[in-house]
C-alpha cells in the first residue's frame, strides 16, 4: 500500500489544463484517505459543476490507480470556498509572472489597464485624466496608449507635433507631458490622420515593443494603459507580457454598454487579471440651474460593479469641459479642477490609489489586512480582484 506522500506525488502529474499547474500546487487536493487498498481523494474545484471536472477526475483515477497496492480509487468533489479560490488565483498569478517575458517595466510599478467593451464610452479621456490626477498627488506615472489603431492620447495631451526618439542605449525615450511619461503610436507617425493597417500579430508586437524597448523610468509608481475597446490581440498580449496588470472597466449607464463591458471582465478573468473597479462615464447631464437629465439611462455602472463584485470608482457626468480639454490638449482635471467631471475623476484616482497603493506604500501587514477585509465582504471573492471564470476547475 503506498503512503499518502506517494499518492500526492502521483497527483502532481494531474495538470489543470487551463491554469497549467498541478492540482496539488493549486490546492485542489484537500485530503487523501488510504484504507484496505482503497484511495479516497478529496478534490476542491472552484465550482462543483466545472466542465473540466470529468477530465480531472479521470486523470486522478488513472494516476492513483497505477500505484502498486491500490485496488480502487474514489474521487469526492466539493466546491472551494472564497479563501481557497483566492489562494488558487494567487498561485495562478505567481506562475504567470514566472513565465512572463522580460519587459522594461519595473516589477514594483503598479500597472493599471483601462478597458471597455465597446468604443465611444470615453475610455481614452478617462485614461488621460486618471493619469494626470494620479501624477498631481505626487506619484510618478507613465501612460501607454495601447489603442494602436485608434490612438488619440497625443492630441488629448497637446503633443501631436512631438516624436519619440531613441536614447544612447537605443531604447525609446518616453515623451514628457503634463508630468507623465507618454508613449503612443501617434508619436511615431508624421501624420495623425494616417491609418495603421496592421493585422493582429502586428498589434501585439507593437505592444511588446512598447514594453521591451521603451526606457520606462524604473521608479514609476504607476503605468496606465489605454487599451483598445473589446477583447482582442492587445488584451491577450497584455496578460502575457504584464501579468501583474490590473483592470479598470469603463462603461456608460445604459444596459447595452453594461452587457458589452461584462465581456471585458470575462476576458480579465480568463487571463487572471484582477478587476479593480468600474467607472461609469457620461453619467447624466446637470444644467446650470441644477436640473439633471440621465441622457444615457442610469444605474448601469453600479449594476456592473455589483455583478463583478468590485467597487464603483466614480460616476463621471457629461461635461463640455472634457470635450474642450481633449481637443485643446488640456486635461479637465488640470484645466478645470472644480468642474463636476474633474471632481469625479479625481475622486476615482484617489480611490484607485487606495485599492492599488504604490508598492513603496504597501507593507505586508497592510496588504494582508486588506485581503482579509475583502474576503469577508458579501459575495466571498476579493472585491477589486477577478474570480476564476465560470467553467474553471
């Protein structure tokens, strides 16, 4: 009859096909009982109805039954609790970091990707103003315009005439604008009206170059990425190149935008990128005499945040100062800090800084306390953190 340690060694050959790690390392093996030639393996999956359940159970049966002295194998499956799922995701993210390609982004830099399910929700305006608002608090901030086809950030920061250049080390030197380090494909072209007709591989290669060949300041506190809308090549490359990245989802209040934004969150889950929070943009318009008009409906941002189990960082109202500032290259949080939109975005930046503090400001004790508090909240999973996708073992 084999020992428990020998059975555990055999189980290390059972690999979760999505996470790429064995069931022992992932904490899925909760207990091993051996008696009279029968091995009872207690497995915990993230959800009991996992589509991969049969495959994992079959692999466990074959691995354990091949051991000398085992006459039968019984597999008992239960669902993980919130703490166990959080621990599993921690292992998955650690392994992702270990496999990640080397970039010029310091491991201590907090990476915040700003994404949306569809275009036209004001994602780029929010990326610019969040970055400027964070920089105004004394943080060192970089901004990467990862919307390779639809770059707009150089205009929003008033640097359309500038160009990126290589330094003595042959690395691209980021442009300085509004206290930020900035990189964009718009700073590589002679004409901002020129279309980039690149296929998917070129898009991911462009992001790869911006992360590997740009001399980002190693002391950056934050690097914000303005992602293209949707769930395509750039998003998948981000998960591979910067597994430490976390995601802010932008939506507008109406149900149609909210449902599309859910897909971005699902992409994040499948890529093990935590969702930090949701920002509802274009959240109504208030006239000078105080009348409020919910032009795009109401409540969609909160509904999305509740569905994802993350905080709603802000409701940003429609504001002509945002449009004027974007066209003039003068971000609203700097040019009109008292405007309703600027106050909402500044509050979102402050909340973001609380949820994802600079590495130098977060002690181990503080992080453990924060995670413990999150795990105790309703819904069980870490708020501001992605839970495993439906269907994951």
